């Protein structure tokens, strides 16, 4: 496989890290900017919404621009967004910086996937796309502990300085090592959404959305949970996040192995059930830190263990539109992150952070129902739906 794919993976990692890097330092940002914790959590929600919705629009507007040039331009805008975050002294300016970073970042992810599929032989195409998505998933998991460690040591703006440095290196890498790639016709958004008329596909995408919603309802506010429920210091919070991140990355690999060995359906159902149970148990384990860590490791491993199984399942039920489904699934994941962060903020504002796990667990139950509906639903051909629509 073309080694340049790994450069694109680094770019996707840098872009993805910005989304949740602020999650572990919400309290620091809130205190510095004089905003409530719930309001500050909207910095994650708004980013995720923009990230999920901006890519199709920007891709259409830039359909005729050469891909390497567009990637560099997008990285420059992404750089400026993060520079604005470093310079921001008000909540409104920081929110504007997040919107700029999200819009440019969403386009960069699509470009990374597109370029990766173009620079490898057809037999390596799926693997190349998977490697790029690995960078995204790893960044979403590791972004919080990295942000937390830097934020506690040097202030909440330090993580964004790191992003700026990594973005400059990414620009240099793309400029010197990536060849020019002419654009291909973009898939119309209408055609992408048409595939969701298949009830099995829609329910599967809804499962990903609900699963991430439930997860982020607690994970987006894990720092205040750890400090209030367990009385942990900043150092111990960083250690917990690091354990979570390592376990989650390992879980992503194990999820793929389990899916290949036992099948996608049993793997998805098993992960959702055990994940939901672990979330409901979290608030009841805080009396014993070792017990909490054990349950948290299970929760963290399964949080991203479901992703490879879900992607494989989508390819199984919709082989004719597998590329489109991967794109839509990415949007579903980020919309779930947005809603989960928003729900978590609402729960904290109206109740206590300890309630976030229970509320998040309810979304996991809905995800289980949605996955069962998808798996029990009747098979229907997406291609025939498209043909009927065209006719």
C-alpha cells in the first residue's frame, strides 16, 4: 500500500483531535472565560454539528479545485481557526474559532479519504480508507487526555498551540510529498440521502448516532464527574483519561477482530448490551477506585469497539453504496457527539453530573432497539430504490 496514506492518516488525526481536545479542560475554559460548565460544553456540540454538516456543502462548492491545492488551503484555514482560539479572550471569539476549525476540518477528512482511495491500487482501497478513519477514531479517543495533560500543565490554550504546530507540519508534508490529484465529480447530497430510504440502513446509521449520543453524555463531562464523585486531582484525572484512551484504541482493534470471527450482528449486539450495563454501573462504583477503573476500562474499550463492526455491517447490507454509507456514518457519529454533549450540558445545568451516566445509558437502550430493528428488517435493494426514483 502507498506509504503516503499514512501522511493522510496523520492529517486526519490532527483534524480529529481538535473536536474533543477541549473536553478534558472544560472547567479551565469555563473559569477563564467566565462561562458556566454547561455553556462551555456547547463548544463541543457546535463543533460536531458544523463538522457533520459542512463537508457535503464545502465539497460541492470546491468540486472543481485540484485536490492537493484544496487540502493545503483547507489546512491553512484550519490553522487560522486554531490560532484564533489561542488569541481568544471571550466565549464568542472561541466559539467562532471552533466553527472555522470544524468547517475546514470536515472538508479535510473527506479530502483525506478521497485522496487515499485515489493513490492506491483498487485492491488496497478499502484498507487505505480504513487506515485514514483509524487516524480519526484514534484522535477522538486520545484528544481529551492530550488536551487535559497540556491544559493542566500550561493552561487551556496550550493544546491549541500543539494543534497549530502539527498543522504546520501537515501542510509541509502535503506540499512536499503529495502529488497533484484532479477532482472527480462529487456525489450529490440528494443521492447520498436517498440510500437512507432503506430501513435497514437507516436503522443502522441511527444506531451509531444514538450510541455516540449516549457515550458523550457522560464522556464529554468526565472531568467534572471524576473531580466531584471521586475527588481526583488534575494529575489523577489525566491518568484516568490516558487509561481510557489506551483502552479505547485497543477496543477498536478488538472490535474488528471480534466482528471477523463471530460476525457483525452478534458483535454489535453484545457490545451495545455490555457497554450500556457498564455506563449504568459507573455512578455506583465510585466508592472503590479500583472497581471504578475496571468498569471504566470495559466502558472505554467498547466505546470505539463498535465502530469497525458497524462499518462492516453497513458494507454487508449496502454493498452498492458502501462509500456513501461510510461518509454518512461519519456524519452520524459526529451528530451523536454533538447531541450527547448538548444533553450532557443540559443534565448538568438542571441536575448533577452524576446523572449523566444514567441519562446516557437510556440512549444506549435506544441504540440497542435501533440495531435490532435494522437486523430484523427486510432486505431491500438500494440500487432498486435509486432506479425507481430515477424512473
